[in-house]
C-alpha cells in the first residue's frame, strides 16, 4: 500500500473580473494528475514555472480547495479532511516552502519558528520542548545557541536548514519540499540536499521534491513526474527518464541541464537549438489543441515508464 495516493487531482483557481469581482472564469492550474509516493521514497515533481507544481503541493497540504480527485494516505481516503487543522494527517505531512525569505517569520527567534508546529500539536513542558529543539538543530547541523537568534542572522543555506528542522519537528511521514534549494548557490545546494537525505534515513521519511531543474533532483529522486501545462507529460523511474526520455518536453529539460564538461559546451548548445526547433515544428504531434496534454500510456511494454502521447 502506498503512503500517498493521488488520483485525478484537479485544482482550479477562480479568475475574478469587473467591479463586483464576480468569477468570470478559472485557471486550471492542475488538471487531472495521478501519482503515488511510497514509504521512504523520493518522488520528483519537475516542470517549468507556472506548470502547477506548487499547486499540487498546496493541494496535498489542504491549502487550496480541490476541484476534483481523491487523496488517500496509508490507504485511507482523507480527501474531505485535508483542510482540517490538527488532524493526524496534518501532523504526518509537512511542507518546506519555496520562498525561504518569506516562509520564516523574521520577527520570531529560531526557537519559536521551529517550536510552532510542536506547540500546535503537542503539549510539551518548556524543558521537553527545548530538548526537542536542540535535537532538531543538531540533526540539521546547527547548534543549541542558534535557537536564540533571528532568521536574518543566518546564511541562505542555514535558513533552509531551519526550514528543514521545522518541517521534521513533528516526525512527519511525508514532506513536500517545494524548490528547497533553488535560491541557493550550487555549493550550498549540495550541502542542504545531503542534510535532507540524512534526515530521510534517520526518520524514514518520504519526499515529494519539487523543482524546475532535472539536474538538481537527479541524485535525490527514485521516481520522477514531469509536468507541463497542468498535467504530467511523462513519468518513470530515474533511469527511464534520464536514459530514455521520450516526450519532447522531457528531452528539452534534459538538454537544459548544464554540462560540467567544458569541451561539450558547443555540442550541447547545438543539441539544445536542434530540440528547440523540433519542439516548434512537432508541437502538434505531442499536444492536443490548445496545448492540452494527452493521457499517459505505457512506453513500449514498460511497467514503470509512461508518456503522454496520442
Ligand atoms: N492563488 C492563485 N490564484 C490564481 N491563480 C494562481 C494562484 N496560484 C497560482 N496560480 C496560477 O496557477 C498556475 C500554476 O501555478 P503554480 O504556482 O502551481 O506553478 P509552479 O509550477 O509552482 O511555478 P513556479 O516554478 O514558478 O513556482 C499558474 O498559471 C499561476 O499563475
Ligand atoms: Mg512553485
């Protein structure tokens, strides 16, 4: 049984118009996606800006209303309960937010930032709470003294580790990590990702890891979903996606990964340009009218690799 099973998820944002602010239409931000996350697994959710990635994360956390679909957690249909505060589900699923700067309250000390979820869900004495905070700080490589400081006294990488400590404070089963390292320098990215991996081992966590960059997630994710225009264009095991990408959109994302080999720079540039031409020329073969993505179907006789093709 999967830890999380999402079926035919839809999220439509209302568009308001006129002086009365009446609803005049909808943005179909997520329009029918299916996926599962197994225990201890990291699933990548990859796609360009505006494709609907954060909306999927928010939907799982119950932060936006669903226009359709169901969510099962540990086999139980929790679709109607996800928005409810203080439920067991809301304790088991946490989010690391995309924007490090605004997601940590600048006026609160690190102690209070990390303790907030604990105070919402558990009744610890001050002493017990302090002990828990120190353990959490140690897990993400910060010291006990850091608890008294404010978020602005830390580097970007350290701040993101505070976000990780806060997300794991309630020993969740699943963390939705929304672009957790995108705002960081390359060297710091690796450091934060390593902390996230260590924490995963230690707590037996699953991640839904959101990124626009297939390069970043390569070593994190066992399973990948590639999102475009509010739907999945391709899903598969890491090897399926990196070694045998099929959809033109996935192939473009792969060629966009910067090469570390200087000698290949020109060759890669040429590949990127050729694919870009192919994308423009062949678009109608890969998308329905209006850019709508086809339903996923198995690639050849693969049991793991699916592509949205006619
Ligand atoms: N609160 C909202 N109200 C109306 N439209 C929204 C809202 N939030 C997001 N959208 C729209 O929904 C679509 C998907 O947005 P979403 O934030 O999920 O994209 P994303 O893939 O996370 O992008 P990014 O990589 O830039 O973070 C976009 O077209 C966006 O403009
Ligand atoms: Mg986003």
